[in-house]
């Protein structure tokens, strides 16, 4: 059975174009033009994943997510026309799984949807099967443990919750500790080929990664900056 995706956005052009792109990839799509209309439908019949615009009249995406989280743990991706770090931090703290800024590539959105659905399915698997994750599938670098199959990150045994983009960037760095990854290389890892992002975007992701790790370890310094070159993971 195909995964069901709910799109909630007051821009009907986005609803039309994105729904066509998702349907062409085999997804079942439901569209809503405002948060009020979407809320009851998403609670009564939850989709596999919801894509929510932040800026909407009547009920914005933040409020919609807050109310959804009272009833459901469905994965959520935020869309926004603002590159606003405060909005992003708040949305992720409220339980969003990822955050994409308009204008965006439909290929990028589809890739993020597939990655989050895979993560959700993998997280559910141990409960159903009762089997541990094989150690060979994990990345262990000093105090860092990454489980790509379940999109799970531990630092000193404490969980660090990352978006899909942040996870991919950290994974690229941790796979070869001590080796420098340029911003271009990290862009290729985290984004599709047809998506342009500038250096500031990668720098912002690195900044958020460090901030999240420092919430569990105030002395975290494993992601190093080599000015003018790129970043590297230092295995302690």
C-alpha cells in the first residue's frame, strides 16, 4: 500500500504542483488549504506524514503542529518562506522532523519524505520483531554512536535528536574522522544535485548541530572548523 501524505498550505499553486509530483512517485496525497480544515481530518484519519506550511491564515503551521502533537506522533515536515532560525528551532523543538525553506526543489522534498518514512518504519521495527540493531550497522566514533537505519544519534549515551539534513551532514563527517569535508562535499551529501544552497546554509546546519550536542555536553567540540577549507569530525 502506498504511503499517504497530507499537504497543508494556503498557496494553491504549491498544493497543485507538489501533489502532482508526489502522486507521480506513488504516494497517496490529501491536500488542505488551511490549518483549521486540516486539523480534524488529520486527527481523525492520520496520514503517514504531513507537510505543513508555517505561514497560514486562521491557524498557522506552528499551532497546527502543537495541536497534532496532543493526539499524534505522525512525522511532520515544515515548509516556510522565511529563512528564520528562530522559527526553525521552535518548530523542531515542538516535534517537527525536518524543515525546508521556500522556494524548494520537489526532488529535495520527496527525498526528505522518503528518508523520514524509512526512519519511522525502522524505529517501529524493534517493537514488532524484538531484535536488536546489529552492531555492524552502527557508526561508533569515540563518544558518538549513530544508527543510520533508525536515524538515532547518541552522545555519551544521551540521545541527540537531529533532522534528516543534520543527520546526513554528521554521518558524512563521522564516516571519516580526522578528514576534512569541504562545504561543497557536504552540500552534495545533504542536498540533491539540482538544489542550490550557499555556504551560509551549511554553516547554519553545523551551528545547529553543535548547539544540539552542547545541550547534552557543554564541552562538545568534536566538529571542528578549518577556516576557508571546511569541517571535520574529531574522534576523541
